[in-house]
C-alpha cells in the first residue's frame, strides 16, 4: 500500500508518533512518503527530553527508504533550511495525495 503522511506540527510527541507509524508501515512493506508542512518543517529543531528518540526515528525512516519532502514556502517564511530532505512545493504534496491509497495528517 502507498501511504502519504502530512506532518503539520513541531510538537515533539506528535512528530515522534508520525515517524514511529511511518517506520512500522515500512517494516510491513508499505511505501511511505511524509510531507513536512507548516511547523512540520521545523522537525530538525524539535527537542524534548521526553522524546529523545525522535532523531533516531527520522534516521531509521530515511535509511529504510521512507521519503520525506519539505514545503519550500514554509521554510522560507521561517528563514530555515532543511538537511534531511529535498525542498518541495504544493504540487509535490498534491502528488502524494493523488498517488496514495491512504493519507494521514499528523498535527
């Protein structure tokens, strides 16, 4: 199954659960793409002592062929860059929605 996920928050617990779910889906042979939108593009700066495994979950997701894309406009508004994935646009988010069998939104 193709699963599309939109992550639209920088809340540590929600981000952690998003990537936990993505990793579980990959482990079960699904194809997963995550689109970082809004505050979701701040994922690399999310730090919380309760969820110290977030960085490891992201690395695991990428290592296991999960795909992450980030909204370029959302990055520019925040004057940020992102190192974990390509900068994308709404056309890429639309493509994820169109090609996915299921779409989830975290945040």
